């Protein structure tokens, strides 16, 4: 999708009601779908995090940036994610967290990002994190500087590829907390994007589709 053309639609995004569960559930673990909507987080005391869904131009096309986390002994080892991380006490708010972590992880300074809107927060059961996603844009081409202590690779995802329904697959993955599970996922260049990242991408995709095609039903 042409980036300048997409910019014309960006102001309309904030008027679209967030589909929340209806979008998240499309990409959630199939074994837990019947429980997902009614999970009570009040007694979980979750850790808080902010992530950035960053859109930017590359060769005049609109892209999103994702990271591949390093391998380590942990739940989210080697997974594909948005830049972002844990809220710190000195952070002004969750948006500040997302901007700070994006700078630390991939080298994009906060002053290069225009925040458009927050998306629906998402509770990640295995790690007990409540993640607050934000959609932002940069109007200039970006050079990424991944932090080698956290990021093993950068994925540049064309927005047109995200919006293509043929990227959605059903597959099985092995997890450290539930064993093998059946999931819906995005398959991008033979890479599988699943879990919380896929659920946030699903909501972003639905909102963009609603703006690009008002007859589209979320």
C-alpha cells in the first residue's frame, strides 16, 4: 500500500470503535477461546507493558516493524513481537513506555514517532503481563539499530501483506506452558506470528480494513 495514500486514511482510524475481543479471538489459542473473554484479571496483579505498532514508509510503501526476540530460558523466547517492554516507575504513562522501549530496542527516537491512538490492552496469561499497544507512524524512512541484548532480528512487514487474508493459517506450536496447542497465526515469509502479537495485529488489521472499506464488517 502506498504510504502517502495510507496517510490520508490515518485520521479516520480514531473514529473506528475498537473491536477488542472480536478481533483478538480470531488469533487466540483455540483451546482457550471459550474462556478468553471472561478472564478476571483483578486478582492477578499483572505487570504492565507498552508496545509500539509502528508504521513507516519504505520505498514509498507502508510497513510495520516487528522484532524477533533473543532465545533465552523464558516464555517468550525467540518469539516475534512488537517493540516494547515493561513499564518502569519513572515512565509517565504506558505510551511513554512504548516509545522508550522502541528507542532502546530498535533505535527509533521518540521524536520520530507520531502517536495516533491506543489499541485495546491485552492480558498475556503465561507471563502475567497486561500489554498496552499504541499505533504510531513515522513520516520518514527509518534505519533500525537493534539492541543485540534483546533483539535477534528485525522484520519489516508490508501493510498490504498484513491486510491479505491469505496470510492467516491454522497450525500447531509447542509452548513451554501448555505443550502443543492449535492456533491461528499469520505466516509471513515462512515465519509464524502467533499469540499476543497476532491478536494485536488482528485488531489493527480490522480497524484499518474498516477505514479502507466502510462496508467491511469487523
